[in-house]
C-alpha cells in the first residue's frame, strides 16, 4: 500500500470514529410543517370532519388556523385532530372565534347569502402517543448566538454535510444518557438533544428542560420560546416517525454569563492575561451532568436558578431584589447541607440555654417593669426566644465561609442592603438621583457576582468567574482595586 493510500485510510478511519448524526430529515420535517399551507381539521364534538383550513406559522410563536365559510358556534375550547401532509396530529384545547362575516341580499329575494370565517391559534400539537412509544427522541430548539464551547467542554461531531469541531457534549442526567449538539441550519443556530436509548416522552422533555436551564445558568441564555420533539426508530434519526410542537415561556437572556472560555473577551490587558492564562476553564460534561441532574431532581433548585436568570434580565429596580431572594434561598439550602445556621446545634442545649436566660429575666422583671417601657418584658422574651437565630448578616455570609470565599467590605455592604431591596426601600447613597442609580447598579452587579460564585462553587466548579463590577468600573465611575477574573 502506497503512503498516499495509507494516509487516506487513516483519515477515513479518523472520520468514521467521529460521532455522526442525521439532521436533514429533522429539519426537512420541521420546514415542511412551518410552510404556509392547506390542512384539514376534524372536530368530532362539533360534527366537523376533515374540514379544509389554512395554517400559518407565526413569527411570535404558534400557528394561526383559519376556516372559511364556517358558521359553527364554538364557545369553549375543544380537542381536535389536524391533518398536515397526510399526517395526523392531536390538538388540545383549541379555541376558534369568529373573525369575519359578510352578508349580501340575494338579488330579487328577501333572503341573504353570506360568508364567515373562524380563526384561532394553536400553541401545541402532537403526533399520536403511539408515535413516541419505545422510540429514540430528539429535542430541537432555536438557540441564537449560542456557542457550546464557550461554556462547556465540547467534542467533535458530524452530520450529512458538515464536520464541527466543538459541537457535541455527552451527558448523563439522573441516569439517562443524552447528547447535546449544536447545529447551524439555514443561517440559524439550533440545539439538538438526543436520547441514547428509547425513552418516555414526558421524562425526556423534563430532562431537556433541565439541560436548557443548566446551559442558561452558565451562558445567561435560557433558550425557550418554542421547541419540537421528534421520534425515530433509529439512533441517528435518519427517518422521523412522530413530531410534537410546543410553545414555551419566553427566553431569559442577559449579558451576565458567569464563566467564559476566552479572557480576551473581557480584556486586552496582558497583565491580566498573564495571571489567568489564555483560556479559562469551563464545565466538563461530568460537572454539567451533575448540575442538570440536580435541576431535574430538585424543583426548588430549578426555581432558584430561574429566579437568578429572571433577575439578570429584570429592570434595575427589580434586579437587586431578585438577587437578594436568590441569595437567601441558596443560603438556606447550603446551610441545611452543613448542619444548619443556628449557633447552638444541639437542641437540648439550646433549650436549656433559653430556659436559664428566662430565669435571669424573671429575676430582674420587677426592676425592668419599673424602669422600662410597658412592653419591655415582651420584647426581651421574644429576643430570648430567637437567641439561637443568627443575624441576617451572619446567616447570609455563612455559605461564603463554608466554601472559603473571601468577602470584601463592599461585598458585606451589598449583602447588608438585602432588607432594603426586599422591602422596596431606597438604599442610603447620600448622592444625587443619578449617583443613586449608579449605586444601585453597583450593588446589583456585586450581588450578581456573589450569587454566581456561590452557585458555581456549590455545584463543584473550580475556575475563573467574571467580576462584572470590575468590568463596568468605568460606567460606575469608580476605580476598583479588584480582579476582573476571580478564581474560586
């Protein structure tokens, strides 16, 4: 065998070793569905069978459906069947309303003839359940500006036409093997999530939500909007069996991604680059799987991350309050995993301690009543009852002590503002209105940084976290003696 033939053989073997999937059948099926077209609708409860309708995909999400020359009265939502390209889909809770009517007198007659139409919007539909049973499943969602390798260790993958270097992340989420792919198609970027084995559809959809939320935490882009789920008898999805369409909540996106692979994205200062290196550490598939598993298994944890992402994209008025609530919930979660927040952990000892304090209070009760306020004893008794509760500052700073995260005086000051933000009070900045909003922006950025460090450290990440306080110091009109990229 010649050297050229040997090289060709080795290249072919290398190429064949790269994981391959089929995406053309998937996008062809979706594109055919989204084309404006004629379809047929059956509503058995209204004796409407295979009525021709027009179907139009809306840019804002969902499909508009229109039935011409229909006078049927439909006052409540109903279940229906939709036939598109000879394929049957089930639609739940469809509502159709009158969208127009035209009446004309019949010439030479006392009667009228007319036309009317019904119109509605479809937010979800699905092939029959049998099309998803014992099948491989694929989740497809629009992911603009997404780059997997910016936040995750991604490997190579190939499809019918392209070979992508950083486009595949294998996952094990709560014992379920999945693969997350990034694919470009027709000028747009998509995420595809494939099951490694046949899987229950409801379980799969919830796993995909956990993956999207996990990626949302790292990238500050929780992609939602609308998604498709497709089924196949083949692991590479060369042939599509079933399809379902889902309208989801709005996406949550912001610029506050806590990690990023390239330090040059934030600075050109070679002094900083010299300290942190030319590439920052991102999440491994194993660590990302751990994050997604926790999201999937713990609703409270998932809600906490959604709150964080909501705060990222909220107005400056609401943002710091969202971070404060996130910090409080995260504090409780971490403290419960570390023997709680109370200074005296032994319940019997704490009870005995309070009992003896009550005895001291009883000893001085008469003198206190004679010299104090009318409710002095009640106040002191309540304080004794709560003697084993930490202060807000001690409570909210304990998780940082647990994980060895050093807090600066500015960090502690931002944490101390928690009550003000939660109760809608203005923080005391002492400056003009413009300076006040700069101070609020500063506190919001600092709380964002603190919560991000705590969430990432809690899940097991070690690496650089972006300090958006330092990144925005020019806008804040402050020269800060802090690092732009901080290692945790």
